[in-house]
């Protein structure tokens, strides 16, 4: 039987892969925010369309949504 302290310690342990993954995600988020900072301030308010609707009539009839978790396999 595993004690509560041992089980808690096992939950708190972070592998090297998890550490680097979380660090990369944090750095990527910070750099993306820095890159988008200038664009957000320069955007301003959108101008209203004269007719109050869309510029063109919508033509799309269907949408295909692809969600691909992770990247391509590295095994060749």
C-alpha cells in the first residue's frame, strides 16, 4: 500500500519532458503577445459598412474543422 505522502510526491514530480514543454509554451505565449502588441494598439475601431451588412454575399455552404493534436510523427 502506498502512503498518502508518497502518492502526493509522485503527483508533484515533473518529468524533464513536461518541464521543457511547459517552459516552451510559456515562452511562446510571451513572445506572441510581444509580437502582437503593436498590431493591437494600431488597429483602432472598425469602420461601419454603409449598408450595415457584409461586403459580399456569403458563399460557403459547409465548413470542415480539423483538429490535429500534436505534430507529425517523428518515426520514419
